[in-house]
C-alpha cells in the first residue's frame, strides 16, 4: 500500500488543504493508551472546546439500522444541548449491538467526561470504533480521564488521529484557512477508516473543528452538504458501519461577524472550505483502504438526473471485477461498461464515451481500438491515482465517486479482523 503523503498542499477550487498537524484556536486535544483492548498504543482521545459555554455543534451519523450506542448518545445530546464542550473517542471496541448495557456504558463514559470537564453530560459527545458486539469497558476510561484532561493541548491533533485508528495504516489529518469578514478562519479535521466504507456515512469517524462564528442551523446545513460531497461519495467495499459519525464543532474565537445567512458570501466561503477539508480526508480514507494500492475517481457526466449519475458511479466503484482489474493493472474497459449497464439506469450505448485520465477508450457503442490506445491505457493503470470519466451523453447531471482497488491483502485483513 502507498501511504498517503503528508505535508503536501492540495488545491480544491480556491481552497488550499494541507495534510499534517494543525492548530485550531479555541480547541485542545489529547490522547492516551487506556489498555481497553490494545496494548501499548494510543486508543482513547478527547477533544475539548475552550469556551466555557462550549462550541456550536452539528453531526451526520450512520444510516445503518443497527445503530451503535455512542451514535444514539450523540444524537440525543445534540438534541438536548445547544453547545458541546467535549468529544470522547475510543478505538478497539465499537460498542455496537450491545443492547441496554452498551447504551448505559456509553452514557456513563459521557457522564465521567462531563464530570472531569466540570460540565453537564449533555454537553459531551462520545464515539467508538472497533469490533462489533464487544462491551465498552468503563473502568479504563475512568482511570484514564485525569491524564486525558491534564494532557489537553492545542497541538495534539496528530496523536489524536493515531489514537482513533483501527486497521488504518496512516493517520489522516487535513486543514485549511480562509479570510471571512476580514478575519482569519481555520478549519481542521481528522478521520479514521480503511474498511467497511460505503455511503450513508461511509467504519468511519471524522471530527472537524473551526474557530468560525457561525449560526447552528447554517453549520448543520454545511455539514450535511459537505458530507454528501465527501464521505457519502466514497466506497471501499460497499459496506456501511454501525458507528459512522461526523461531528463538526465551531468555537467562535476567530471573531468574525456571525455567519447567519446560509446564502451569504461568507457562508459560501465557509462551506467551500469545509467541503475541501472533508473531501481531502475522505480521499485519504480511500487511499488507505484495506489492502489498497490505488485511488480511483469515478466521474459520471451527462446523466438525466442526479440519482442516475450516482447509481452508475457507485455500481462501477463497488464492482469487484472493476476493482480487481485496477489492482491487476489490466485496462479492461469492458468491465466498467458492463457495470454501468447493470446499474438500473436506461442508457443509449451509442451516446456513451469512456475515458481513462482523458484517454478515450470507448465511444459510440464501440471500443477505440489500436495498439497505441491499449498501450497508453495500460500505462495509466500502472499509476497510483486514476481518473475514470464515463459520459452518458443524455443530460446535464453528474456525480463523482471515489474508490480503491481490491488486492490480496484485503482478504487477509478481513479474514482475521477479530484476532
């Protein structure tokens, strides 16, 4: 697997996203080794907002019917409180499918964290990732909280990103800065995920903090929109998790005038930056997919509606035959065309065109033949990042999904996940 490069800037429209450690004014973080399931590795983390009354919060969570206890607690606390002071995150035990005991333990860890931060429990969110069916252990959390609180610092995001990993091979961080109303605003985020990744929250956890002053409803809008364009646009294996959670906190220390109008220029600037940060994190997740060696962009254009573009993009992106062809570096365009044709969307084959990194390999119902095209396509498939463009030639709607290849290691990792 090729590790995600760190420190490199990535341009998304007019926003420059930087991968690597960052600082978000108004927030401190920490991570410790609790020993709950892993030995001698960071596995418990805390995000804390400096303002006494907390930060404005918004979240998007899994659509899986077997919703994990921490997700239920998060949704409950976001309804009950207008502000969030802290987020406690553990790795190794998902606390999913654990019944009333699991729910009680999730609430108990929120209460203990609230007590440590001297706030009410509804101002605390909790998140878990790891093996489904194992009960969360409260004692390691209670034992570790004094160290977690004492260790809070502004520059600990890289350690937090490591603490929330499970089968991930690299930590995932991204940040961006922009000027809003004459004030410098920062957005920084971390994420984890390498398997059980598909839309409707793609097992992933993601947390982002910003010092922007923003109305809660406007923040909720942009978190939803950014999730749709990022974490809901990726797939590794077509499976959604019980624990998927995206939470964004806005602390307000930047001092800009409150962003209260969703359609204002300031709101659009903030939304573009948030989307850029979350999209970069989502791409890092795909590139670190279990056993992955390639990042593949599936762009569908010329569809009659958004649903058709999305259906075709994800049918191609989730196809095992397509994904194994990418791993084998076999430019088998026929597998992509066949996947598009079974997506449940009416197509006119003579209008469809297929491109690999801009190279046309299929047009007007037939392949673009010749040894030169085949040679160029094969060379493209040897690259680490590949752009597939499928133009349906029917309408003006489009959608882009991101996926990875399937390698031998994917089977090895998931055949022994619990051991």
